[in-house]
């Protein structure tokens, strides 16, 4: 089946079998390897991407279901060489160790902060409960998301651009 | 420990941001499955549904008919090259692919090579195998009974299923102490199988280049050099000499010990690449990972602790049956088949102890060492901390007080334990006191008494553990004969920047940052100016890899020693440049200055430049050094953890209300990274304590073989860990550092288990095996008439 | 983790979808896909045809009209969870959404799919039983309304004909002095229930219970309506004695089996404990603001 879809703002097309999983389209066909695979039962969330702005597990979506839609992967967080505040926050707060679950955490965190700009710790933990991490014990991931929430809420200095988030 | 360098230099003690982060937060890490090479083929593996069965026939016709499938590889094919069996890291033997029979459910049976991932999966699904089931042995105690089927029929001289018997300690003294004891407590403790389940599974891309006659393997491995040597020894006869093998360990998504063993998939992929001359990728699924890769734990322990009525502990006796699955594929130092289990006298001044362990074959996947265990120290600490708590409760003594009474005292270090370890340093009482203060221990005991009077269940559990890491001194430590030194090679460039390579391999521990910080500390070169590399056997100096928390104690020491060699040479160059004698120079991080004339100085950068442009005559140019560090001893990090639980009488659920962890790993390189290690380690302690287990029914069918039933805690189950520290440097380590990666996983389960038993003690509960699941607690409560 | 190959169909109307389902041999509906695709990845389901209904417009909505809360069959669980209407006026349903799988799965999983898949471990079925909901099914013979009490016929089996899709779920708007709660014990977030209970109560003006719905999750081959427990509450004040009696009867109605989540007697006792707790919570909500 021939499909068109937008990934990180760029239009792509591909010839795919209906059974091709979206995560494999992203990784193997489009060569965006930031999205990872960590399980086979839709538990770990390492494959999280945004589908029309909503975080979903891309291992449990067929690529054909994404035709005509917008997919955002971790590679799409950075805009014009500027890291998203969430990416900066993860580095500031040691929110990653091996880095494997990190793209999934970033995509979930990004979508979550758009809907919940002033989250409590409990709300953050609920929001990332579909993303497993083995290295960090989640404490610093929570801190990273809190740090990003504060950064995104901070008033911008006069004259600064309105780009980003 | 006071900071000796500025934040700009970023030596020890600074919480520098990690140098590896920029690529990971952009999704630009390079993990094995990210690698795509032209013409690459894919391998998928068909696996046995039976735990023990003779292979009658493997039918490959349907698989070969799948479009895209190029070949099916069976044990018969590998047997032609004598590659169907391989040695394990414990000098046992393991099947790569079976010829006669399978010995565990999910064992590799045949491999399919195809042009795409999807075709390989279709091919594997199309393999059909005819089996003749054989009697299954899953209980290791039954495996030792006379008349039990002998599983390793491939070993002609084998008459039973006992792999080895190992004992350590003074049996006679221990027997005497037990007999004379005023009080003894005895307990059976089963620590079930768990699996490390790092979020990235195992895999490789094997590429045999026929023109260059070289094999390159990108591999999820924690020990690339050891793997290279093993491959050369195993496959040397098919032409793979060690200089023709390159193992590259790229970014690894978590190791924790699960990426140390050589798995059959790697060997099959290598063989397939050698045969076809094409790159071959093998990436296992999560279910394959959980069901076939190295498990951890599976120790059936009987422990006995003796003491006096006043709470003085005198002796410890432990017997253990170690279930290793069908072959001993653990990765222990070869002299210690039960790893460092004999650190089980723990933090206490026990005068007599004896340990006996029997390794047993069963129809289960092989392994034994993994999951952040420091070579069986998780098992040892769980045992001693449960027994000490049991003794305290039995005597009606506060568990903290009993521990304080028996801790090895600071003035007793270096301390020779009853089982022969020389503990380097420690102040156990200080750590426990700090934990008690942090958590408000006295108030909690008061609260517990009030709640108990109202029928509410609240428990407080302590774990005061001593870890043993940094394997290890060459006198006693080797894996497959390879001594357990580790290495650092530093090269300083003319413009004062540096590159340093190590024999270890980070899987998230932050070596690119922490090693740079060690070198920054020693040389005064800013950490940001030092590039750290690991994992490529073509360039990195030989090392035994990263596991068992050995990187800081061994490779970190090598870094310091190599840096000091450089500093020695730098001093000579500085003396030459400043035209003074070496003894007239004073070092501070980053420069040598003349005593009494601080204005007359040379920075390390100026010295580096001079090493290439103005070195003293008669001296070799350049500024580099190598150290292969043979540690004189292990290091002994320690800590005290206190856990508070509330138990729901209606549902049996255990809620961890608070958990305070005080850790001592000596001098700290990067406090932020150490804290991160503790958070992660505690979560991998919580998981086996309350959630995780891999078990088998009597036919050898795995239970808990996917993430549906193998329960990794999410951010909701995981408490907000409270961490603190004390600092007792290691006297023998060049930096006074001890290592910390596994401490929390070692110490935490006992704190949680002790808290649950503490909550239920007044009801007559003496022990609960982990994982302490709600149905287990519910049953204990209902049996004692406690309900909602 | 690779599904077997299949033919893919993407109808854009209900009648097209029903026509395909009627004519294709061995076809499965792809709705949220969060139950179907995992089964296909393990090759436990290998349908020859997959009929993706996500392209049918007008099937995702949450509105109240004519005395019913009407939920389109393609409504995502997260949409239901985030709906202020549901949170304020249908707390039992809101409770239920929050504990279905995890937040990411809920962005794709659909209400219609949760019911049609009929896994006895799914959460909505017990809640819909407690609410006395109706399923609106559309097929080649048109639309029909199936009361949820007759909807679940066995494990993974419903009263739907092979050509029918769930287009809407209707929940009667509860009268004043109503309250409900869903309590689920799970081994960890994202798991199916070890056991769960859905309760919906309506009190008469004098404080006597005039309607009670109690649904049980994952303690039988289908979701269970605990009718004797319900009957024991009707016409009585829901005091402690009545609650404990209803809880006991609910536990008796359960038909759990032993599995990795726990032994049957544990699950049965959970039903007793959870029913009592859910009843108390439902009562609190019914009388709040009084």
C-alpha cells in the first residue's frame, strides 16, 4: 500500500505492507532511530510518538493507520537547532542514564505538559505510568518534567521570540 | 570530601552534567538495533515449547518457502563446524543449537536467515519440529534425589544433577558455636528467579567482511574484550583469530549483568555472517529475553544464626541449593561458583561462620548472575539481614539496637571476616544513625504501637548491608582464566585536550563524564576537554568490562594511576621549562609552580604543548600513559536503609510509605550520578521485593515470561526515594572511591521484607519470601483471623 | 512480535464496513487496536482481513441528550476520561476510564472496542452492567439496541452479529441522589484487574436505596451482574449492615479462577472488600451536596 504521512513536519511517502508497524516504518524505513522498541506486549512505552499530537505506542499502530496524519518523534522536538525546554530539563536534572526509555519519556512529557502546564508530582507519575524505566527509578524523570514545566511557564523576556513549545 | 578543583575543571565531587546526554535527548544514540548496513540480513529464532524433549525431526521446508528466507540453520549445520556447543563463562558447556535434545522451554532450536525482519519472523513461525517429550526436572531439590533423571546426558561421566559443591568457613567452629548458643534462629529463605529486563533487549549485528577477512560484531555486551577472546578461542578453528575480530559495544540500553553472557543468538549470527559474507542482525524480542537469557537469583537457602540472650551474635551457618538451569552459565569469577555469597556475615562481627552451596541442573534457562547482584551479594545480604531481624524480633530487641550492638566497629578496620574477606573501611553505626534520624525512627515506633493497638498494620524494616565490589585482585579473581584487572589509556594532545580509553563499558552509568572527572581531578584538565571512549576492542585497552560495580574501583583506579604517570612526566617537562629541579615544583590541579615563586608556573596545557614542541632531550616526546590496574583488594561500600510500610488488611496490598537510603561509597566522583544510581538501584530492589518473579510449573512451562506477568514497577508503584550519605573512603583505592552501582539493589529488598514481617510479627508471622505479593499477605492475614 | 500478513480494508461509512464484514471470511474489526494488535503481534490472532473502521466519521462523541449519556463507539478512552461532563455527572464511568490500561493506550483504545472485544478482564463491561447501559449496534440489517445485560455471552463473545459494529453506548442519565464508584485492585498500573467492582446507586428522598447496580470485573467467564447483592439493597437504607450483606452476596456471585494474579478465594474476598468500599464511596457521592 502506498501511503503519505507527515513526520516531524516533513511529508514522506512509502510503500508498505498493511502489517508494517508504525514503529518499524519510523525506524527501519524512515531511518529515524530515536524511537525505540523495548517489548512485545505494548507495555514499555519506549516506542512512544505523537500521532496528531497525542502520545501513542507506535508498536501498537499499523503504519497504514498513520496515512495522512502527523507523527512527531523525538527528533522533532528540537526546532531550528534549539532544544525544547524538556530536553534541556532532562540534562539538567539527570533524568536519563542509558537513554533508551528517554525518547518515549520526552514525547509523553511533551504532550502532557501541553495539557497540564502546572502538574503535581502525582499527576506526572500517572502521566508517565505507560513508560517503563529501569535505570533512573523515575525520581529524576519527575524532576525533569517539573523543571520543564517551570521553564515553560516562566515569562519570556521582552523581545524574545515566541517559538518553541 | 572537600572539592579540590573548580567547577570549570570539574574534578571529583562536582555534579557535572553528563557529556553523553546531548545525543540521547535528541534520539541520536546508537544502539545495536539502530545499525543498518548495506545488504544486511536478519536472523530470527524458533524456540522449543518443551522444557525437556528429544528432537525427532526439524522440518524446514515451509520456512524455506517463505519469500525472503534464505536459509535455516540447525544444530546439525553448526555441528559440521563444531560450533553447536560453546563454553560458558563458568567452564561448563552450553548448546548454541541442539542436535539431540532441548533442555529448557524457549531454548533456541533453529534459526532463520532472511532479507527482512518480517520475512525472518514468518520463517521462524513456519518451522515445525517434532519432539519426543522427556521427563522434566524443575525442582532442584528433586533433581538431587537419588533416581532423578540425569539431565546432562551429553556429559558421559555424569551420574547426577549436582554441578558442584562448594563450601567455605570453619565448619567445626561454627558447629561448636551453634551447639553452645543460648539462642538460635533458623529460617528457610527462597529467593526466586527474576530477570533483569533492561529496556533494550540483547542483540548484535555481525559482519564478516570476506575481502578484509575480518569479523566486526556490534553487540549488546558489557565486556567486549572478554567476548572477543572467547570468540577467538571458540571459533579459532574456523579461521577467526583474535586480531581478525572486532567487538564494538555501542550505546547500550541498560546491562545490569544481563548483557555479560554469550547468548546463542550472537554465535548463530556470527556463523551466518561468516558463511554468507553479509552483515547479519539478530535482535531478540522481549519474551525471548525474559524466557531464555540469563536469569538471576534462584537460591534455596537455609540459614541459622546463633547468639546470646543479650543480643550478641556469635555464628552463622548457611546451606544453599543453587538452581542454575541446564548449564552453569553464570559469570562468576572462576574460583567462586557461588560468587561472593560468603560476604554473608555482613556488617556484623560474627566470629564463626560456614557456608555450603550446591549448584544443581534443572530444565530451565541457564545463568545465575545478573540483575545488579554483585556476584550473589543480593542473596547474601538478603539472608543476613532477614536473619538479624528475625533474631531481634525473637529476642524482643529493637532491630536497630541489635544491629548497633553487633556492627563491626570503625576501629576494627581493616576487618577480617570469619569467611576470609578483608573489609577495607566502614562506619556502619554512623550510617544507621543517620538513617534513623532522617526517617524519625523513634516517632515511627511510637506511631506503630498506637496503630497496632487499633488493629492497623504498619511495619518498619531495616537493612544495614555491606557490599563487596571491585573484582578483583589477580591472586583470586579470574573469569575463564582472564584476570580481573582493568585499564585506562590516556593521550594528551598538543593543545592540552585529551582522549582516554578504558577496558570497561558503560550501559548508562555515565563513564564519559565520571572518568573525565577523575582525570580532571588528577590532571587539572577540564573534564569537558577530555574525551572518554569505551567499547571498541580495536582501540580500547583490554579490560574485563562493567558489571558487579567494578568500574570505579578498578578502571577508575587505573585512570588515577595512569594520570599520575602523566603527572610525573609533566613534572619533568615543567622542571625543564622552568629550569628548576623537580623537587622545587608544587602541584595544584592544572599547574606546576615553583615553591616560593607562585608566579613562575606552567599549566598542564603549556606542558602538553611542550611535550610535542620542547621536550627535554633524551626524553620521549608525547604525553600519554597506560595503566592496567590490579586491585589489591575489593572495596566495601555499605549503607543503612529504613523502610516504612502500611498494609491494607482488606486487599493484602503493601504500600511503601517511606524509604530512606543512606549510602557510603567512599569518595564520590559525581554526586548527581551517584544519586541516580541509588534511585535506580532502589527501584530494582523494590521490584523483586514486591512484584517480580519468573517461575515454572511442573512441566517446565514458564510463568511470568512476558511483561504481562513479569511486573516492572512504573512511576506510580515507585516511591519517592529519600537518599543521604556518609563518606568513609577506601584506604587502598587511589581515589578513596568504592563504587555504588549495585548497592541499592543489594540492600533494598531486605528492608522491605523486614518491614512487612515487622508489621505482621505480632500476628505470629516470622518470614515471608519475596516477592511479597498481595495474595501472599492476604493469606497470612486470613489464616490468622485478620480481615476487613 | 511481527504480525502475520493480512488484507487491509478501510471503509468510510458504516454501511460499507458492515458490507465488508458480511462478505469477508475471517475478518476482524480494527478500532483502537490496543487489544487486537497485541494479539496479532503474538500471532494469537491471525485474521485474513482487517477492517479498519477509524475512517468512519461521526462515531466519536460524548454528549447528553434525551435522558442518556451517549458515547460514540470510536470515542477514545482518554477523551472519555478528560470529559468534564463525564467527570462531573458520571463519576463511576470516570473512575473506570482512569484505570483502563495506561494513559498512552487510552489515547487509542475505544469504548466500543472495550465492549466488543469482551475480554472478561476489561473494565467497561462491569461498569456498563452497573449503569444499565445499552449498546447500539449497526450492521447490514440496520441498527438495533442491545441491553448490556444481554450483550456479553461468553469470554470474548458478544451478542453482536459478525457484520455489526458498536456505534454507540447509551448510559441513562442518573437521577438526583445517585452516586457510583469503580474500585480496581491490579498488580500494577496497566494490568488487568485482579478483581474490580462497579457500583451505581440511587437513593430515594428518604434515604432508602431505590436502585442498585453492581458489576464485577474479571471474576468469571463474563462480567458479572451481582443481582442478589443488588436486590438486597433495594428498599433498604444502605447502612453498614446492608452494605456488608450486599458485599457478601457479591462475593458469592463471583466465579473466579486461580491464575497468576491470585487464587480464586483471594479474588472472591477482594470482591467482598471492594464491593463494601465501592458502596460506601458511591453513597458519599450520592449524598454529597445534600
